[in-house]
């Protein structure tokens, strides 16, 4: 269970920072409140909701373990895409694509983490165990959001987005080690 806690702490690390800094990034690019509200609020959350719905079917089709890796790869893709487009001033269509990928990966990731959290509960303690796991993801998300603000301020958006993509790779390594050790223990 301790290894799973590490996964819970780091799984969102590559996208939660971008989610917290995308609005300031758009402000600094010169977009107004209405544009930012539509892009990050309406469009982004709609994509996340649709992705979460679709994620249930994906998990059922390819399984939990493969979904963990695939959805984390989407998070890496979102960070890498933001890093690529931040080399200069991105067009509105590139920002739309980046925000949609970001929120899509968030919707996908939420479903797989919540699904596996339901699997990792003790009989008779299901509610408590599930709640604790979700609290861990939210607390680590808050910490990564705070760290992200500092990173973006210190290194600029371009480097910050690269760091966020690296966080997703670190999460992938932690996931790989955790699942490998779990498989070895089960054999």
C-alpha cells in the first residue's frame, strides 16, 4: 500500500501544475477574461467530462494497468505539447489543442486513479480507505500547484512546462517500479 501512496502522490504531478498555471499563462499572452473563461473553463471542463466518460470504456477494454500507463502518457503529452508551443507565442488553435489535451488527460487520469482506489480498499473500511486515497491525490495536487507557481516564476513558462513534462516521466518511473515490485511480490 505504501508504494501505491507514491503513485497517488505523483500521478497527477505533470498536469496539475499546468492546470494551475494555464490561466496566468493565458493572461500573460494577452487573452481577456472572456477568452480565458471559455478556453479553460467551458471548453476545458467539457473535454474533461467527455474524457472521463470515455475513460470508463477504455479501462474496461484495455485494463487497469495499461490504462495507468496510457493515461499517464497523455499527461506527458500535454506537458510536452505546452513546452513545444511555448517556444514562441502560440496561435489560438494551438492553445485550444493544448488546453483540450491537458483537460483530456486530467479526465482520463481521474477515472483510472479513482477506479484503482476502489480496488485498493480493505473489507469493512471501503469508504475510509477510498477517501484517504483521494485526499492524498488532492493534497499532493495542492502542493504541486504551489510548487508550480514558484517554478513558473523562477524559470519562465517554457522551462516550467518542460519541468511538468518531466514530472510525468518521473511518475511513469514510479508507476513502473511500483507495479513491477507488486508483480514480483504476487509471484
